[in-house]
């Protein structure tokens, strides 16, 4: 009898939670290291995404963009020490190039590389299904010399998701 009461209690507690979770939840599981594409003289970036929700997602977009952030911002994002080192190095080099009149590149407070952005369509993903998105950036090598960008899923909030706070991931690597 105790066992039945226990099961009823569990059902009463968890059924409302399960009912609320009947929605899609797109997340970025991993950003693979960018590769150079000789044909386009550019970069190819693959991103592993998944739907961790209980409902099929709708069609939406993913966006990749160059970011220029400080090491302090990187700490707030929870980046590791190696990534923070590269962000600090970028800021120091940006200050150096800002004083160099012969430098013709784009300079911000924290970086000095070319800005880029692109989008990729995400077709509907079933619950617990994974998918690889591919971003192609012809004519742009993202390691110049370091690489830092963010990927944002469903930036325009076209999907109603269980968790809207887990759609963004930052990638930082040294070149």
C-alpha cells in the first residue's frame, strides 16, 4: 500500500512538470574547431545542436558573428583560462595596432580583426534529436590570429522554447 501511495505522490508532483516541458528546447552541444576551405579561401564551422525538449521544434535560424569582448566579459560568460588569455592578447594587440599608423585593419577596444556574420537555417528537429549545422564564410579566415565568435539559435525568438536562456554559445581559440 505504501508503494502505491508513493507512486501517486510522484505522479502528482511530476505530471505538472512534465506537462510544462511539452515544448522544444534547442541547445548548442558543441562548436567544432573551424577549418580552412581552400576552394573558397574561407572558413567552415560546424556546430552540433540538439532539441532537448519534449516537442518538435519549428523551422528557425542560427546566427554566427564575430565578437569583440574583454577578458572580464569572458569571465562573466564562464570561459576557461586559455580563452581568457586569448581575449587579453587581442585587447593588447588592438592597443598596439591603434598606435601604428601603417595598420589598415578594423580596430575596436578589444580586437582588431575583420567582422563577419552569417546565418544558417535550422529545419525542425524532433525531441532529443541532434543535428550538425554548417556555416561557410568564403574569403574569411577566422583565425586572424585568434578566433572568437558566438553562435545564437533562434535569435528572433520564432520558436516558443522551454528555456530561452540556453541558445547562445561563445567560441574562443588561439591561432
